[in-house]
């Protein structure tokens, strides 16, 4: 008999009963290599002893104290560790329960900042098409994925969307990567002019686009130009690192590789590694100072934000990433994964692009390599790949609508940072068989 859980869909799902390292085992005894960390979450794999011990220890102390009355040692410790390793100028941490909450907080903080500084006319947000910033209404409005927005469009606040920095699809023949990056970034300047600079409060973007486009990194120079444009017009730069941050691309914050600091940055997924629901919104000292010296409080909050048990887990995860030298390992294993993907799929007739940074890699599937034509969306190729991969004992993260929310298919890979060279081979071999099976179906 069907249970009472309201799932993501009506499809029957295997029941996960245990996990160890890079594998999850279901109730039928089948083992799955977690090639995507769920949704780029399980960066330390499953059953990490240090994280489990930290959670147990905190549970024995205190599990919950409402932030309207108390702070906690766990929350203070995690915030200190994050700021010690944050981009320059980022000084404060607002702990939440996940990525959507972090983005909601970022957007609301941006608005309150301009109220506190005497610019109440600034209320507009500019984002990019084919972005994803969360599923709560504010975050969904900021996101630029047409399929995710469609049903809820009447409920979403107006947000402007410019083109993504999507080299495989949008860089023109004969155009250098640098010139393309400047052209793409300058769309922001044009949109600001169209809206009126005095009305724009923030630009939000993922340094490496995750779920909606499949690990698409910006070209060199793009974000430096974006930073210049924001500074020129007094606009806040919000970087969404919910999926690509916390070491996933090989540096703790993905924006380190772009040589910039944001005004606000959001993190989640890898911060808790799946052991507890946790996210965070980090902001500059300048923004916090405006609140502190103005009304004195951020008009926002959730019952479980700053949760001590979640903070203890996050501190243990971050300590493991830094203390076990996992960031160099992410870079090294990321190169190994790319080499293996190139060897396996580099000449595949239906693989158009292999991209990404660190252990955050995407494969774009195409009907024709020469023209880059996508498969017919009615085929639902991404869904077939997911099903075939599970049959092979592999968890990966395929999605459709890569190009415009409707057309295109990609596969996102984000395995645990602890994945071995042999497991990289296992992942690639299983994925190859799954793609071939999906194409033949």
C-alpha cells in the first residue's frame, strides 16, 4: 500500500536505508554510487564519523534555543570559521535552514539596506536567464528558469533577466572568450540603463550555474566586469553559491576563482553535507553597519534559523573540508574526472560539451554535434538517463530545458570530495552505459 508521504512526484522511489562513503544502499540491498552528491550536497559522503560525533555532542548539550532570545556557541563558532575564510569585506553571517531561505534573506537584506541608507526607490533585482535561486517565491522570482517559474508566474514579483554567460551556446564564431565575457557582462549595463540606475538594488548570479544549465562557469573576466558595473551604479552584487560553493569547485567560495568579492553571498548544500539542513547568507561589514547604525535590526527571521544542532554539523563539515586538505583534492580529482569524461565522451556523437570546475561537472547532450541541435523535448532524454543510471547503480543529476527552460538536456555530476580514482572510473563507466541505454530507448 502506498504511504502517506507527499513526494516530488507520484513515481515509486527506492527506500534508502544506509550510506557509507560514496554509496547509498536501499531496502532491497542495492548499492548506488552517489555521483551527484544528491543535488551537490553530500560533499563528505555518507556516515562521516567526525560529523556524526559533532551532532551527538551538540545534542547532549542543547538542540534548540530560539534566536529571539539566545545565540549559541555552535552558531558563533560556525560564523567565525566562515568569516575567517570568506572573501574580503564579508564580515557577518546569518544562519538559515537551506538555500532558498538564504536567497530570500539576501534579497530582503538588499532592500532593507537601501531603506536604511535613504534610497527607498531602489527595489529592482536583475538576474540571468537559465539561473536557479530557490523555490520560495522571492527566490523563484529571481531565478530565470522558465519551466520552474511557469505555474507560479502570477505570484512572482517582477524581475529583469539578462543573458547568462554560456560560452558553449552564446559565444560567437571568431569571438575571443574575453570579448564574449565583456559583451555578456555589458548586458547588465544596458539593463540598468533601461530600468533606471536609481531603481536597481541588486544583481544576483551563480558563479557556476548549477541545476538549470549543468555546471556552466563564467569565462575569465566576466565577473570582474560585473563587479565594476555594480560599483559604478551603487548596486549590490549577490552571488548565489548554494550549489557551487563550500569547496565544490575547488576553492571554498567559488568566486575566489573569479577574483572578486560580493556584497552578499549565499551558501547551503555543501555547508551541511546532508547531515543537517543548513544554509547561510553572508554580507559585507558595510551592509551590516547600515542596519546596525539605522533601525538596529534586520526585519526578517525563521523559527529554526541559527539552529545549534545544524550549526554544529556545519562547523564539523567545514572543519573537515579545511582540516583534511580536501580543497586540493577536489581540484585534483576534478581534473581526473574531466580526463575520464573526455576519454569516454569526448568523441561521442551526442555529447556536445563537457564543462565545469573542480568536482562540479556537466555534460550537455545534443542530437547533432555539428549544429549543437538539442534533442526533441518530448523525448525526455534526461529522465531516461536518470532511470538508466539508477538501474546501473549510479546516482547522477540529469535535467531538461538546458538552453531556454524547454529545449536541451544535460547531466550534472557532483560526487563527494572523498571519491577515489577507482570510483571515478566506476562513475564514468556506469554513466556511459546509462547514456547509451537512454539513447536506445
